[in-house]
């Protein structure tokens, strides 16, 4: 039996009417042409030049090849106009126009869209509007260079995550989501397949936040058609062989997919391993993880009114630098400085439940009211309590977590939309993360104190004790004020935090984060002092 879900089912506020979905399309500009991605060197990223398949199965143009260039360091390439890209050899564009009902339709007979695949229109349209490129389609074989290695590293409710490595050592992460498709009847009965409309908000938020420090790098996205290939089958089977009991895959074996199966593959930068799989060994690591998370959330609020809304240990990635940054570890000049002393970098991932304001002012979010099961998890469990606290706060303004029975009430009709900006949700998840890290630190101390471990008595937390003589005791003492202001029982007039930005200001005031470090994240903390 598969492990318990860590995400709520992703229902969306979006409708099929693309004019309502994507208000950024001007009604005075009825024709919008999205060129295919320009060519790039074969190893610039993991995705090589691929055949731009047509969804209707027509093979007439299958010999036309397009490439994808996402070289972040090439400013000239990134500054190309749409007309420049259209003129490149081998590029295929998708032309869309508004019909008499202000809905989007296609007029290019060589486009990847046709009536048979109308369910893909919201995703294709959003991708074109936000990136200026066509969302291309491939087979599984097209996705991989011939000499790469594939390792399955994680699962979410609707996604399998793979690390792709080429011989040079470069890596990319591929997040694969099976799409519920009328062309694939079995997908509608699968509890791991997702509706296209429920993917749109996540892809748009990824593309918007990709340049912000602390957020995952969005490289590209592709629609994948058909049966899987051996490399992914082997990766799936290997993970099943080595995974811990209770963490078996909830996804079908790849051999069960058919020629009609459809997937969205999102190519991301490699941000390390998820926090759940990261062995916390020191208090310095705990500080880096906590403060890096706070910085990213605060910057997201400042730049895009961002709320993550699902920030548990599987939605934070952790990587370690060989040596900490020497610029920020001088405790002689700042003895209270905490960030940067362990060389641990955090990256926020998975924006399936998130809310953000795009650069054009469009607010993108997921309407959690369409599937309230996310609020029905075990009472007393910190993660499920966090979901309930978010909804309680949205509906009532209170900071406690109403019971499951309250959230089950059919007479409850929220007057506030999940599209509203309620940044207190970020405070809830910072509190969750602080509790998680305390448990991880306690577990680390306990393991060092066991026979064969490296326990060194009271000062090292022998026996896993949390008294003042232990590392955990020291951390508890140092974060006592922070914990108090994160506590839902603390009143606003007594200093309770309302946003992640409030939490960051507190950390800067305490000296845990320097002004220089905050500025490197693009976070304005000039009002702190």
C-alpha cells in the first residue's frame, strides 16, 4: 500500500474559457503567435533537440526539428524578440486568435493543438503567454540524451521526480505529471493523474519566480506522449527496491502506460535533495535551513505577494556548499550571525497549492474549496493542522485550527476567495518548519548518543535530552522569542507575526541575518533600523 499523500488534490479556479483564464491577452490583438524555442547547444541543458510531434498523429512534418535554449548566462539570447525567434530555421509557431465568444482558437494547421486535444488548451495558452514560446510535444525517448543516467528521487501526490545526469556531470530535475485525458480513459480513473487546469497555476508561478533567490529554476516544460522508455522503468524499479517500508510508490508501474498516455514534464534546476532526506547533523545546518526559508518567503512576498501554502519537508530542497561563504561567517564583527555558517542552501519547490501575483498583475492561485479533503487529515498532525489553520484564518481571521468537523460542515460558505492575499499562511509554515527542525535536531542528538554513535555526554545532547546543556536546549533558548511570536495564541498587539517579511525583519534585528545577506536575496530590510 502506498504511503499517505502529502498534498491535497489540486483543483483550480480556472475555466476552460481562455479569455477568462488569461486576462493578459488583449482583445485588440486577436492574433498571438508563439514561436518554438530557439536552438541551443546539445548539452546546454539536459533536453536535447527534439522532434516537434503533432498531436493528431500526422507524421508529415516529423522530420522538422526544433531546439530549446535556456542558457541563463546568454543575455543576448534571452533578449531576442519574438520576430527574431520566428525567423530561425526549423521553428514552428502556434497561432492563436479569439473567436466571437472571446475564446481562444488555433488557425495554424501545423500547430500541436487540435480539437481532439482541447483539454490541453489552457496549459498551451498559458505557457505561450508567459514564456513567448510554444509548448512542444515529445516522446519519452526524445526527452533523454542517449548517454545519460536517470534516478528517481521523489514523489508528490501527482508527480514523480527524476534526476537526469549527463557524462559531464551536469544535472537537471524532471518533474513528470500524468495528465487526465479523454484520449486515455484509464487516466480518469487514476488517483495519481491530474487535470490540465490544475497544473496551470503551478507552471505560471514557476516561470514567474524562477529568477528569485531561494526558488527553483524553471528551465522548460514539454508534453510527453506514449509509453515510457527503459531508463525511466529502471529508475522506477530501482527506487522500489531501495525505498524504506511505508514509502513504496503510489504511482503505476511505467510499463502500464499506453500509447494514449499523456504527461507534462517540467525541467528544473537541480536544487539537491528534499529536506526529509537530508541528514541534519548540526545546529549550524538548522539555522541555515530555517533562515534561508524565511528569506525566500519574505522575498516572494515583496516581489509577487507569494504564499506557498504547502511548505513541508518534502517541498524544501537542500544542498551543501563545500565551504561556507567567508563573507558572512565573521562572528568577530557580528557574534549573533547565524545564516551562512554551514554552507547549506535552501530552495522552495512545488507551487501546486501556491498563490502569487504575476508581473502583469494577474493573480494565480488554486481554489482549495473545490477539494476540501486537504483539510481532513489527522487531527494533531502538524502538517494537516497547518492546512486547517490556513483555512480557518482565511474564513474567520482567527489563527487557531478549527476541527475537522468544522471544516466538513456543508453549511460553511467562505466569503473570502483563496485568491486573496493572506500572507499569514507563510507564518504558519515557518512555525511548522521550526517545529520540524527541532525534531530533526533532537533525532540527530539521540543518534549520536546511541551505542556506536558519537555521543559525548551532556554537552553534545547525550541521550537526546533537550535541556539547556544540549544543542537542542541551546537552540530552544535562542529561538524562544521567535517561537513565542509564531505561536497562534500570541496576539498581534504583543508582537505576533503577520507575514514572512515580519519574521525576516525580526531575524535581522536579532543579528541572525545581516543586511548584506538580505540584500543579496533582493529583500529590502532598510526599515528595520
